[in-house]
C-alpha cells in the first residue's frame, strides 16, 4: 500500500508540474502571437499522445467555454463544473 500511495503521489506531482509548464507556455504563445492558439493546439496534439493523458482543454474561466480541446468536437462547449473552473 505504501508503494502505491507513493506512486500516486509522484504521478500527481508530475501532472501538476506538466500543467504549470503548459500554462506558462500557452500564456507566452498567446501574448507573443496575439491570442493565437495555433502553437498551443500543436502542444495539445502532442500531449494527448501520451498514454496517461486522456483529455486536455483550455477553458475560459469566466465564461466556462472550451476554447481549445485535443478533441475538436468539444470546442465551444460550456463547462459548468465549479471544480474544473
């Protein structure tokens, strides 16, 4: 049990680090290229190829709209889950 808890903790830590890095990269791309999501979309496409990543979205925290999603059919959908927002 201790080993599984440690593995889970490491997995969560790794995911948080990856999310923080992606957030800074996406922010920089959007500032540099005046809200262009093209390069961010490329990052999403590459990240979704990682077996442990099931979904990745960029959501407008104010409106809840999915601005960018590795699964294109979900773009434009609205997120209402307060935890996610």
